[in-house]
C-alpha cells in the first residue's frame, strides 16, 4: 500500500530543494522511488509543505534525503 507524509521546510531553501527546472527534486524522487511535491509559495508564510507519497520504505528514504538536504542548505546560509 502507499503512504503519505508531510514535511515542513523553510521557504528559504525551497528553491534549492526544487533545483533548476525541478532537477534536484527529480533526483530525490529517482533515488527514493517516492513522489515528492511542494506546496505553492504563500505570501507572508515562512514555510512550505513537502508532500511525499509512495511505499513506506520509499517515503522514509525520501524524507531522510529531504531532511539531510534542507540541513545542508541551511548550513550554507549561516
């Protein structure tokens, strides 16, 4: 069966998570096997919602990749 998980990420790293023409997001999907989508940007909101859909193992792999990526992007901003 498929499962869904939502993660909250800072809007400041959303662009990097998506990548040029969606390339980074596509590579995360390829690595994990899960489908990943981002909520649209909302004015005055500092966060974006990432929705990950797939089998349990795929979703957990994708969530780990996303969290690790967000962490490294945030480290770059300091």
